[in-house]
C-alpha cells in the first residue's frame, strides 16, 4: 500500500514538474507574442500618423488646385472677352481704312490753301460792295472749297479714329497675351498640384494597406497570445487542483497520525491535547 502511495506521489511530482515546465514555456511564448504585438501596434500607429499627414497635405493641395482652377476660368473668360473686343476693333479698323481710302481718292487742294482762299473770298464779300450777281458767283466759288475743307476734316477725324482704334487694339492684344501667359502658367501649376495631390493620396492608400496588414498581424498575434494565455490558465488551474489535493492528503495523513498518537496516549492513560481529544470525540471513541 505504501509502495503504491509512493508511486502515485512520484507520478504527481513528475506531472507537476511537466506542468510547471510547460507553464514556463507558455509564459515565455506569451511574452514574446506580447512584445511582437506591441511592435506591430507601434508600426501601425506610426503609419497612421504618416497617413494623416499625407491626407492633410492632399487636402491642402486640392484646395490650392481648386483656387487656381477658379483663376484659370477667370483668365479664360478675360482672354475670350479681350479677343472678342480685339476682333470688333479690328473690324472697325478695316472699315475705317476702307472709308479713308475711298475719301482720299477725291482730288483735294492743300488744306491751308483752301482755308486761305475761303477766307479771302469771304473777306471780299464782307468788305466790297458787289452786285448780287457777283456775290452769288463768289459764294458759288466758296461752296466747293468748303466741301474740300470738310473732306480734309473728315480725313483728320478718320485718321485720329484709326490711330485710336489701332492703339486700343494693340493694348487689347497685349492684355490678351498677358492673360494667355498667366493662364498657361496657372494651368501648368494646377496640373502640377493635381499630380502632387494624386501622388500623396496614392502613397496614403499604399500606407493604409500596409497599416491594415499590420493591424491584421496584430489581431492574429493577440489571438495567439490569448490562446497561450488560456492554455496557461488551464495549467494553473490543474496545478492549483493538484496543490489542493496534496494539501488534503497532508491533512488526512496528519489527522491519521494524530489519531494514532491519541489512541496510544489513551491506552497509556496519558493526557490528550485538545486537538487529539477532538479527533477521538469525532470518532465516538470518547
């Protein structure tokens, strides 16, 4: 019987040692997984910070691009208005040139000579006593001279208008070129911003995929760690049960020894301890 008890005790010790060894291995593996999980979480969080920076950058680039696009539309409108205005001026210039050409075809005396002749004839009419027939003759001479003078003035006005329109056309053309130049620059800048924004968003998407993979690794590692924890918990429970069983056996053995000692004392008439008395009383011996 004692041999069997000793064999059982040895088996329990071996089992206990195996369990403690397994528990130590599980703790080591769990610590390793916890460390790995913290590493995954750290890398994931770092990527999330970088992703937020990239998305913020992309938002700012989009706003700047949209502002430039508004300016591009304004410049297009200004350029179209300038070109339309220039075409109108050009059409008027062509008409004025034609009118000027036609007007210049009429034979004319020199303007100053005409003014002198008219002035001379008018002075003669005003200062000389003339017969009605003579006065009418002088007036008839003045009329064609005045007509030529009016043509000279018309030509002056046409040339002034032409010069003004040509100057305005040049100014409008210069403005249109300036608008076009700025338009090209703004469009190129807008395209550059759009490209930079797209690159930032693509990079953010790539990092997001990496972050998602890291998060998945984190979840897998945490699950593995939880599995090890549950295994370790089962081992702890088994060890606790074994300890409780060992404690119960020790109490039974101690009680047996006390009962044996109490019976010996009782036979010999010796004084019992309180504990020995309680044990015999519970047995109904005394």
